[in-house]
């Protein structure tokens, strides 16, 4: 089974449904990546900024997730937010790889929506398409190179 949970509700009353395509992606991640992998969604993934659903459903730690929720618990986030903006502001895959490697991020969870498109084509041998369906792309970064 993929998952019995399809909706998240957080303290700020911002609930949302997780699509079947996303659930399939999370299932693939859980079954095909080491538990110690670090996953990261795009900073413009509003749902993941509200509630750490990517980390929850993938059962992987995240570099930065649930920012709004963490802010309510006075967690220091500025350094990670700044680093993540650097990662996603890169204009070439080699720079993206370098930033991801420095941050220790193994997987990037990218929904196929305009605001989450990367600013460059993936042309680096150390970044590979790990999973794809109609709604989601997951890239794997070989951070050990």
C-alpha cells in the first residue's frame, strides 16, 4: 500500500490533500533510498513550508522543512534558509551540485509546477533523475563525489 494518510492538518488551519502521484513518489523514495538520505523540497513548495509533509511521507530527514511550524517554536532557521536560497538560485547544474553537496542534500523533491522549475537543465553526471511521474520529479545528488 502507498499510504493511508492523504491529508495533513496543521495548527494554522491550513489543511491540504497530498496527491496520489506524490504518495507514489514518497513510496518509491522510502523503498529505494537509504534511511540516512536527506531530502529537500523546493523553497517555493508552500505546503512543505507550512507543514513538513515531504519529510513525513518520505520518512527521510529534510535539510529545511515546515518553516512556518518551526517559527512557532522559535527554531533558528535563517542560516539554513539562506543556504537553501543559494542552492536554488544557481544557474548551472554543476553549481547546484556543489551547493547540494555542501548542504549534504541527497534528494530533491520537485513538483511539476511553474514556480518550482529549476533554472537550468540537469547536465551533471552527479545529479540523476531518481524518480518521475506526471506531478513530481525527484533528483538524486551523488554528494560523495
